[in-house]
C-alpha cells in the first residue's frame, strides 16, 4: 500500500514514517520545507514537497491511503488553524474522494467530540478538528478518526485504551504513532471514530475490541 503521511515532519508524523519504513508499505512523506526531506528519506520514505495551504490534489492522487497528522502548531494564530487543521484537511478529503483513494486516517483530538469541553485557549483548534472530522464522517472514504488525549513525549508502551467514551487522560506520541500504523490494516476500524489513551491492552487487541 502506498501511504501518504501528511505532517510527516511533526512529532507524531516522524514516528509514523519511521515505523512504516521497514514494513511492506511504500511511504510518501509530505513536507513543506525541502530541507526536511533528507532525514525522512533516511528511514526509507520518499519525501514529497507540498504545502497544505496550496493545491495538493496531485500528491493525494498518487496514493492508496492517507494519514493526516498535520497541525498548524501551538505558536500560530487561529487563521493558520483554519487554513491547515480545517481547510487543509477538507481539501485532502475531497482530493481523496475524487481520486478514488479509499483509506484515510485522521489524527484528531479527544475534545473534538465536544469542543466546549476543551480549554478556552485552544477551543478554536478543537472546533477546527470537530468540523474536519464531521466532513470526513460524511465522506465516501474508508476513514478512521483517532482522537488521542493529551500528548506527551514519554516512551511508548504499546498498551492503550480505545473506545468512543473512555474519559480523559494522556497518551505518548509514540503510542499514537504505533496505533496509526496498526489501524491502517485493521478492518474493523473502517468508518469508525474512537478515542485513545494510555492503557493496559496491547494496541492490536484494543483495536480489535472496538
């Protein structure tokens, strides 16, 4: 499967690319800055230079599956959140539908289910995620929407909790990346939206129980 990772240079995206590298998948790592390409290609990926704020139709059309883990970042304003986290996501969903690319994995956020429950400082981000998720759920794609809790940089354990209503907590970026990779070929995650937190169940087993 040819997998396009959008946001490949992010903290989660880099780990997804590295995990996919040794597998049977062909990895396209989408970056905006050409200077980021060599580090990603060292993991076996093929870097693709493209900007979510521009037309990405051709990039998406070359793939079999899309992983959207891009984000405008905490240091930008609400305008960038709209352009990247919301509009960028919608453009790639539309492009995937038009090109017949069926599998699409969205990395969202746990409070996207109810943005009013999120912290006021990032509520605009949660609203953007909620609207992008809603557009994906209305699409024709074989989507999976992963909503992790608060992210940390701790070591991955390979153990999670997964479900639609599992409370709130944390999860390492390493385990989010592992869950993304496992979700790609887990058929019972197709057209499912679910939350993930650190837990006590192996990732594959947690996904199989959804």
